[in-house]
C-alpha cells in the first residue's frame, strides 16, 4: 500500500500519541520506561518547522513501539491492557481539543519549551531528571488545569515516586504535541474510533518500514 503524504503524516502522528500513552502505561505499571523511546518523545517537543511529521521524530523506526501498539489496538489482537491504552489515547486527543480553545495557554507552553534547550545544555542530556522535571512542571502548570484531567492507572507505589510522576507528566506533554500534529494533518477522534480499518491498513504499511 502506497500512502499519500497526508495520510502518512496522520498515521505517524497518531502512532506517536500511542507511543506516549504506551510509555505512560509502562511507568505507571512497572516503574520502568524504555529510555530510547522516551527520548524520542521528549526530543519531539523541541522540534519546530519540520517539513513533515516523520521529521519531528527522526524516522518512522523511532516510533516502532507506537506503531506496533497501534496495530495491535486496531486489529483483533487486543488484551485487557489495551483498554487502558485506548483510554489514554482518547484522553490525549480530547485534551488537545481543550488546549486548542486556550490560545494563551498554548503560547505559554511554547514560551516555556523554548527555554528548555538552555537547561539541556547545562545538565548535558534531555533525559536528565532535572530536564524531565522541567517538562513535567510545564505540563502541571498548564495542561493539568484543563478538565477532565487525564487519570493514570497503575501501581500506587510507582505512581507516588517523584521521578515517575515527572516521567508521566513529561510523556503526557509529548503526547499532546503528537495530538496537535494529528489534528493539523486532518486527524479526528471519530476517525480513530470509527475508521479503524483504513487506519489499520496505513499502520501496517508503516510497520513494513520499521
């Protein structure tokens, strides 16, 4: 299947939303996270004026986790965990729509994120706890104020640890970034829910590239 550029961009964007949601699920349920996958998501927050959606994430292969999880979600291979994953994805898409009605908040998030590279230079790595905490703080002071708030489900022992709280919030911020891209490319929540066959075919085409 040859994807037209707009559908390709849209499928990459929703795969990134799913990857962010999947990583939130990892942290909440295990207290661990795939560092390489998380780094891709955090780095996407700093990308501006990319020529296409793939460029925001470096390459399609960087979203392997999200593409595979999306493929499973849209196919007949679901298990109980996927209900939670779907809830996160739908919540992120809904929260993006709430954010779109708050241009001042959107501008604030943009200004705050523009200051992050200086912190990365100081601490040496986007994955440093201090930089992750900065992303988390941006989320907490802005998006967490919108209703309904995203509920995260998992092991309370993991979810009470400050580093894990920061990881979850930073990943949710990256998920909103991906949801913005999805919307910009013509993606809609109802398409994700009711055009799953078309999206599955596009996801399978991307799977062959990773």
